[in-house]
C-alpha cells in the first residue's frame, strides 16, 4: 500500500491501513536500555498520564498488531541499535529495539514478544529484559486489515499460545 504511514509530526505515526497510531520512537530509544514487561507497563502509565501527543490510551500492541508492522517481503528496513536489519517502514527512526512486548500473556509468568527482525515471536519471562522493548500503540484496529497479514511463524525454540 503506497503512503501507508503518515508522520503526524508529534512523535506519532498513523497507519492508514490498520487505523492504528504508533509511537514513533520505542522504549529503547527513549530510555537507551531494554525493559521488562513490568517496566513496559509503567512506561505506558507514564505516557498516558502525560497524554503523549494528546493521547491517553496508549497500550501494548497485540501480537497481530505488531505483526502488521513487519514487511514480509523485506522491501523496507531500518537498523536497530546493533545495526541489524528490522523489516519495518523507514518512517520509523533507526536505533530502536529489535522486538516489542505485546499484550498476549500466559498468566503472570510470560508475555509474548514479537521480533521485527524475523517476523516471528514467542513467550518470554516477564522479568526478562534481554533485547526487549516496547513500541506503544493506540486506537482500535481494522480487524480485516490485521487478518490480511497472515499468521505469525513461531520463533525457533519458542511456541505460540492463544492465551491472552
């Protein structure tokens, strides 16, 4: 889709296809370090309290929403903080984390992370901060648009659960 993303000029990006609004910079770019799932929740509380870009309903993306940013044909890319290729639109600035925490959890023990490098994901311990960041999202997605991105392949050595 041509002109899929719009830079709103206020630190947010509008996805004209899914109708979601993404924070332009992820948590790694803001803090210069990776974060745990619990820290991601605190980060959301902070930007909601401040009403970042006039929005106070920032949240963790679902794994399907995160997957919607991934370019499966690898036609777009930005470099992460380690100069590894992430296949997301070039409207997002380089130097971000390579994955994002999502709202998909299994109890209080694990949460699903989605990789913008491989287009895969899996559950990680919520206290793990190794290479984990958050790209906050706002809005209600167009469900038909999300379905058009297909299923997410599991990350090697990890498995996908439908539990939320």
